[in-house]
C-alpha cells in the first residue's frame, strides 16, 4: 500500500469513530425521556387490549342464546383446525403421509 491509501484509510477510520461516538453517547435526560415514552406506549397498548376484551364480551352478551351457542362451536372448531397446522418443525419434515 502506498502512503496515499494509508492516509485515506486512517482518515476514514477517524471519521467513523468520531461519528459513531457522537451517535452512541446520549445524555441522561434523553435516555429518561425515551424510557418514559416507551412506558407510555406499553400502557396505551395494555389499555387498548383491555378495551378490546371488554368490547368482545359486550358484543357476546348482546347475542341470542342460539347465536352464542353457534359462536362457541365455531370458535372451538377453529381452534381444533388451527392447532393441527401448528406442529413442530421436525415433525412436519419427517411426518409420513398415509397413502389412500
């Protein structure tokens, strides 16, 4: 390597280290505010899930008894069908299909 390429390489390393150190180093206030924002997002997410559950229960109680029964059966059947497709990876690969 000639001297010119060594100087260019050295300058690139210096620039990279300076830019990296300025982006990584954050003040304590910035980290605290980010942590608070993250906590607030988590609280909003929990509140949203809670309200969704309440709405689901409310809609279920509005239905007639026949509809409730049909909804329960449909939910149970859907669970059974979905659980069949969630087999472990290796079991899916090495599972032999029966010949008809």
